[in-house]
């Protein structure tokens, strides 16, 4: 059985405190920083038409770049703190970074969840934390994807800071891995669209589970408690 799966016959599980306050704060601050990064990053890649008047009277692109860099620091620091909380927090806080990929039960859970999302399975399985499919997706996109965006983003930032700067010493090695600076910029831009695609799917799945599933999703990320509902005649087994 998967960790976090509830399967007591004929019993609706009691509410479980799943997402601790630091995890919930990180989630919503992360959502705000990603929104800021996506909007400002798009404008940096596709600048608005030039403004009329003297160039010295405007600093629009400079302000957009500043917002992008500020949000990037919030995003990166938040990611580092999230890793720390995965070490000191509860078992659910570690799901983002430690999916049990060596467990056959985990992969059977992914298959069952895919069947549920594709309307090939009548009844869902209750999970106190992330379901297996969500856990794998969160690890790939929110975990590895965030790390990729941080490394490529600060590699681009290091070019502005100049050779020998702190960011150049920490992230300058990323550029040769991709070839040249423009290659890093292209991959960073593509990474933004991949992250946005994941967010759209994530929001859809959360709403889908809140309506069609048997456990709370959005409310859990607000108050931390996972609540369950369903037909007491049914079990939570897949």
C-alpha cells in the first residue's frame, strides 16, 4: 500500500493535518513569484514598443527587469527554504523531493490515478498527501523544474553582473553546459512555458479532485487539513 493511502473498509477517514504552515506559505508565495516571473520574463523576451519622448524620462524595461530579478530571488530563496523544511517538516513535506520510484506499488498507484483521470475507473482512491501521479509530477516540474529555472536564470543574471562577480562564480559554469549565453536564454524561455503548462494542469487537477474526488484539495492548501467525503459503503482501495 502506498504511504498516505487510506483504505479502511466502510470508513470515511478522519481529517488529517497534512500541509504545515511553512509549506502553505511557500506554495502561495511561490505562485505569486512565478506569476511575476512569467509576466516580466515574457516582456523581457518580447519587449513592448518604445515609448514616446526622451529615453531619460522612462525606465519601463528597467523596472520590468528589476521586478523579474526581485521575484527570482524570492523564488530561489523560497525553494532553498522548502528543501530545508522537507528535512525538518512532517512526512508529507518530503513528498516533493522523495517520490518512491523504486516501489512497484507506487507505479500501480500512478496507473490507477491515470485511469481515474481518464474516466476509465469509477471510484478514486483517497490519499492524505499527494496522490502518486501528482507526487511524480510535482517532483519533475516543481522540484527539478524549479532547480533548472534557478540555475539557468542566475546564469543569465551572472552575465549582467560581469566576470568575477559572486553570481558568476556560483552560476557561470552553467553557460558552457548549454553552449553559449543565447542557448541558455532559449532553454530558460522554454522552461517558462513548460512550468506554465504544468501549473495549468495542476490547477485543473486540483479543481477536478475537489469536485469529483473524495478528498479536499484547494481547502487543504489554505488551512492544512485534508478532509474526506464519500459513500460509506465503498472502500478506498483501487
